[in-house]
């Protein structure tokens, strides 16, 4: 169950990060509320995962999935570029998290 909690926490981490872009510096109410709720939910589910998983594994996976999800959605939804440098960095993130596991 801890791994499911971690995946749910990572989903909210991505939602939090993407919501910040749409909140436009907390000047838009609905996206701003979504950011706050996603942050709370992400941390809540991360703490549930940490009941069973070591922090040295769960936290890097949470941030890694959050980073990768944000890069992918930034590319798909916001038209951000995904060049060789970003692809290399993504590979290094995945390798680093896999190495910790």
C-alpha cells in the first residue's frame, strides 16, 4: 500500500507544480486553491508512504516523479522545448533514483 500512497503523492506533486504556472503568482483564485490543496494532499500521501518506506527511497522517488511529470506536461501542455540537454538530465534523474532503490 505504501507504493500506492507514494504514486498518489507524486501525482499531487505534479499537479502542484503545474498549478503554480496557471496560478500566475497566486493572482488567479481557482488555480491558486488547486496549488494549495495539491501541496497538502501530496505531503499527506507522502507521509502515509513514509510509514513503511525509508525516507531515503520514498522522497527521491516522489521528487523524481514530480520532476519528470512536470517536464513532460510542460512540454505537452505549455510547449516547452525538450532538447538533448533535458533528455540527458531526465536520464540522469531516472538513473539516480534507480540507483538509490
